[in-house]
């Protein structure tokens, strides 16, 4: 069985995978195939846990390839916290791609604090769009769970049980107290 962690980014996906690396009956990685296109983009070994925020743009292909034969985690975090985190990282990445390529808005090349409200609106719109896509995708899946980052203490043990994980559970919990990829 494969496990896919679907999210916006800036919501703990790196920490999630670090914690999963203590699971011995699965492999786990973060953005393992992000450089590939076509069939290779979704080519994961069996018994693998993958977290990649860009999977939310490949949901049709993910459904065709794995359908209801995988377990899906909808990892999310407080909307304003995610938007603020993306705002602090302004200058490249998925939000600028979303702003210019999807929304067809004028690019903002340098951080201009006068544009904070505009940029925050883009970040919030991205958050809403990605989460709406994930929720629609998961509407007909049987193997799924919502995982609220702020409630990881309850969600992670439930996740561990749902996928019948084996390994060093106590060490995996320790990863949740570390900050990875913080902005």
C-alpha cells in the first residue's frame, strides 16, 4: 500500500516525513519525484509514504494510477499561518507560479511591503484552491484521513495505527518537536 500526504506546503510535510522515517515497513520521502514528468512523476515503490505539495496538481493522474488502492492524508494547517509563511518566503516558488501562471496576475519581482495585502490574498487563494482540490479528490476515497498540524499529537498516532505502521514510534514522535524548513 502507498500513502500520499496531500497538502498546500508550509504545513509540516517535511516534519511529517521525518517522523515517518522511523517506520520500518514503509519507505518515506519528501518531494522524491518532483523533478520528473509523465509516468515517472508518480512512480513510487510499493509501501512508500510520499509528501509533496505539488501532488495537488496531479490528482487526476494520482487517481488513475492509485485510485482507492492507496491511503491518503490531507495534511493542513491554520490558513493564516500558511499564508504568512508563504508571504515570508516571497521571491520564488509555488506562490509566484500560482500568481503569474494560474491567476495570470502581474508579477511582483521584489518584496514590496505596500503589496502585503495583495500578496496575502494570493496566498489565501492558493490555500483555498489547493485544499478544495484535495477535498474534492478525497470525496470518494475510502482510505483517507484529515491531519491537522496543530493537532498532531492526536493525528499522528491515529495515522500510525491506520497504516499498520511498524517501527520506533517513540522516536517518530520526537521529530514533531523539531522545526524543519521553517520560515
